[in-house]
């Protein structure tokens, strides 16, 4: 580089794992040492994981603190600053890791969710293994969870569920619930009691990740691939940075296209054109774009339509939305285009 600073190389976490199992343990050990270091720092230390994590979300002290119309964090979602803000954020995290003694050369590893190994096995073991041997001592794996070093209070008015966490709370992953607010803790304890074995829980987590990346759904005998892996890859072919940067800007881009121009949702429309018998309903056309509530709104409308035995009428002049002559037994709900509430679900009648 022109200023003489050595170029940082960020390696795949699976490469570090491979080196470790082959005897070159130092690269992964240094990553673990660095993460343990910033997690052990006092919560008011600007390089502590508690403070750095708080820039992205809880304890919600950014713009809009306590305002129910804004989520309260500092990070940018739903606008063109999404990629660049998070790049700087990761750089600050990496600098904190390098501040730990003996870790001056540590770089943030990455996990390629689209790799063949991810599609077959799920999450790398370095992120799920319960313990790790560092400097001859067995420690809790620093990449697996975080024990809160201070209380956090969910001060967003009307927020449900309550995301408050006490000092000493340890983060959890699927299939466990991490909701420990006053209104949720009893249900969380009952739910988590169903999953007492950690190794089994890791298997369930990995199966869930693999399904998310590779699974298909079947509707009326037709196989519909979810293609989450392909969506990751397709985003690299976005026509410009605005469309690439975030799904909200991509939706705005489509709205502003000249007549006859190709929208960035053309792949989805191409699929639907191959299935003209599907009775599509665009909830955004009828109700507007409700951000994180868009997907649960779709679930509610699907359940209502199945219980009533009919869809709400078409509201689209393009001909994409058609009438449905018989009562729906299955409805696929797709939520995409918002930074919260994305997903795909099959709602069907129980006989």
C-alpha cells in the first residue's frame, strides 16, 4: 500500500480450521485469544465487545432511542450506506481484536455460506464447539456465545417482545430462545427445557442452516426451490451499487424504472410466468410496504384466506394476479425487500 501499511489478509474460518487440524494451530488460536480478550474487557471500554456490539444493536442508544417508530440502533439498514457502514464497523472490530496483546496480526476470518462444505455441513465447528484449548487451558469457546458484562434495557416504547438482558446472561442459538424479558422468561424456560443436550442442539442448528440454504417447498405437487444460496450469488450481478446495497433501495429502483425497463425482480417474475395457474397476491400493492411487519402480515392474510376459503380479490392491472376458482388449501408467503422479517413459509389447512 502507498502508506507502507502491510495489506491485511482475511482468511476463511474453514481454512483456519484446516490448518489447526493439520498442526498449524497458531492462526486459529490467535483469533480465539483476540476474541476472548475483547469480550473480557469492561463494558465501558471502547474496544470491548459489549460496546462494539452495541453500535450495531442493543442496548439501543443510537438515534431514535426510545422511539417506537425507529429501531434505536446506530447501524444503517434499508439505505445505500448499508455495505459501507458495515465495512467500517468490521474494521473497528478488527482493530479492537488487534489491540489484545499477542494479536497484532489478527484479521477477521470470514465464513462462506455458499461453499460446498456449508451446504453439506452447516456452520464451521470453530463457531459451535463448546470449549477450546488455549495456552494449555480449556476455556469456553469465544466464538460460540457471549456473556453480558452489563445489564441492557429495551427502552423502545411498545416493543414486543422485550429484548432486555441482565448482566451474566449468555447468548444462545437455535433451537433455544433468548427472550428473557419479564413477559417472556417463563415461556423461554419451558421452551428451552425441551432441548437439554448441547450436541443435539448443534445438529439441529446445522440442519436448519442447511435447509435455509438448499431446501425446496412443494405446492400442489410442484417443487419450488428457495435458492437462498443462489440469491447470495445473484446479488453480485446487480446493475449498480444502489440495487446491490440493500433491498429497500432495489425496490425503489424498480418503482422509478422507465416503462418497459427490466426490473431487478425479473427472475421472480420469470418464475411466476412459468406457473400462470398460481394465484399471486402482492400484499404491498394492497397494504403498502410495512417494513418488518410485511412478512407476518402475509402470514396472517394467508391464514385468513384459508380459513375463509378464498383469497382477497386481485388488485393488479398487469394480469399477474388472477382469480382462484376453488378454496386455497396451501399458500406460500414470501417476504423479501426489507431488512427485518424476510423469509418464506408454507401455510396450509389442517384436515
